[in-house]
C-alpha cells in the first residue's frame, strides 16, 4: 500500500473509534441533565483531560510549534500563561462553581447559573449571556470546521469542501447522539492521542539525531546562519526573552486570563461528581498540559535542529510537527499522528457544539417556561446541536476565513465577558445582577473595540483591557445597586461550606 493509503487507514480507524464512543454515550443518556452535564457524574480524570483537549485545539500541535520554529522560545510565553491560568481556574473556580451551580437551583448552564445566583427575575442576564455564547461559539465552531477542511486539503489533497464536511459530519454524529458525555469521553481518547504524539515526535527525533547536545548545537548553527543572512532580524531561539517586548510578553501570558470565562471549559467543573474532585482534576489536568506543551515546544526546537542538519525548506512552519512525524515514523503511525491533529480540532468543536446547544435550548428556548418531557428535552438538545452545526458549516464554506484571528478574538471575548463575572459571583457576596450585566457587556464591547483597532491590538492583547474594565465596572455598579437578599446570603454561605473540602494542596 502507498504511504497515503496507510495514513488514511489510520485516520479511518480513528473516526470509527470516535463514533463508537459516541454510541456508547448515547445509551447512557436519558434526560437533559445527562445530555448537557452527564448527570453531574464526571470523574475528575475525565473532566481534566476533556477540559484540556477541548481547550487546546489545533493550536497546540500546529500553531505553537510553528511560532517557536520561526521566532524561538519567546513564543512559549503563551503556553506558560495558559498553564498558570488553567491551574488557577481549577484551584479557585472549579470547587466553588461545582458547589454553587448545584445549590443554586441545580443550574446546568453558565447563563442559568448567573440568573439563579442573582435571583434575576428580569431574565435579562440569562438572555444576554446566552446570546453572547451562541454568537461567539457559532463562529468558533466554524473556525474548527475551516481547520478540518484545510487539514484534509493539505494532507491528502482532498477538496476543501469535502474535508470540512467529513470532519464536521463525524464530529456532529458522535456529539448529536452522545451529548456532553460523548463529547467528554471522546475528548479523553483524543487527549491521550495528542499526548502520545507530542511526546513521541521529539523523543524519537532526539534519539535519531544523536542526543540533546547535537540538537542544541544545530539550533545554534541554524540561528547563526539566519543571523548572517539577515542581521536585522537576529534570532536567539533558545532564549525566553530575546526578541520580545514587555507588552508582548504580558499579552502572551494574558491568554491565561481567558480560562476563567470559557464556557466549554468551566462547564466541566459543573459536571464533576463533587467539589472535592477538583483537586484530583487539577493535578491530572495540569500534568497533561505541562507534558503536551513541553512536547509541542520540544518538537519545534528539534525541528529547527533537524532541518539544519538535513536541509529541507518548510513552506509553512506550522507543518513542522506533521512533517517530522512523516519523516520519523512508518506511514501508518504517521497517520495516527495526523489523527492527533484531527483530535485536537474535533475535541474543541464537539465541546463548543454542546455549549451552543445548551444556550439555544436551555437558556433561550427554556425561558419561555414550557414544560416538556425528558425525551423531548434531549431531542431539543440534539436539534440545537444540529442547528448550530449547520449555521457554522455555512460560515465555513469560505476557505479564506481567518482561523487564528477568530480564535484569539473569541477567547478574549469570553475571557473578558465572563471571567470577571464568574470570579466575582463566586467570591463576593455583594456582587449584583446589574454589576454582572455591566461587567459582561463592557468586557465584550471593550474586546470588540480594542480588537478591531490594529494599533491597539498589536500593542496589547484585547483581553487585558477588557478584563480590567469589566472587573472595575462590575464592582462599581454592584456597590451602587447592592441590597440585602437573605436567600443569596444563605446560598453563598452554603456554597462556601460545601466547597471548603478543596482548600489545600497543589
């Protein structure tokens, strides 16, 4: 068989496995709580790996290695910021959010939690949150579909449209029937596949080149050659600070702020079996992040050394991970590495589809107050997934859509709109619904204005001013509108007691 046939066979087996997991989850799903939150019975290991896999997307396997291959370790600050942000999120948000969402009328979505937390009878807060989630994530899902189409076009010569349809169709199939549990279980399988690929590529490459010393030597030789050819763009790719600016490093680290407001990530906290599971989830999740980030960074550095020792021009630096796997492994194994890239793309799409579905069905349709059966609720959830996927698919028909810019913008939008709101809601009893609304809207608007201005966004990542302005306005408006509410006081105190079991340890 040809190399391409071996690779397609590996990808086909991966698709079959994902559909099989989705069918298993389908048999475990009987009501809306099951479909949206897996019945709040998610093991910490599943929640941790699922959160990591649904977060990282193709950026981890292609974007980060490509950036470091070009500019060096200074581009690794974003990975550092994300890891620190994820640890803080697991430590300070996960146990309280898991506790509060159950205590506050068993909330199963972020918008419903905000409404129940503040006892908001106007429903403005829930509607605003649902609309923001639906709007941002529809475009976010679309960016994943674009990535899938481009992946098949670049890897196998499959036309963009059919590659997009294939990735979207398989992801939709297991998400449509398996719901949150299906998305979470497939995320776990995809997370381990990503980890195995990111560890195997640099380790095998280092052994093949003769050791770490040989790799470092060729990185230095590559930098010296590049600097001799173009002194104006001097490279020191083994330095964490050379080539970066203070604001640039702050912007990269600030990606970690986005974790506090990502609905598809924090919903994993809500699905844990108990607040105490957050400790185990944190340790597992952060270990996974450190290993995969280290693998991505090592792949880039080894790639610099490899292509200096064995000269080859990479037309697209973001393909360094894929090209190294094709060089180092048998075509079937290389196909599994390609499947890891698909896993990164599809795990994010599936998680976002579920959150979009919940916003559409539970937070926008559900507020009409209509009473429906469990079977009808689950059917409505699946219809929501299908609607969002179809709209996202139509947006993805244009292959020239910018994936990276859209993802960065959406990440900042969610981080600024929901991050301060979630933190203040969990840690400040006097935070009010009007303060939450002011924070949510001002965060989203600031990100939109700042991110749309090239001069501003190129100087400082829009999540920084968005997060600060949202926090300040949330506090000020809450101080102006605060009033005693005995039910909120009681639930807040109960939440603190319920979550108190997760107070120490790394």
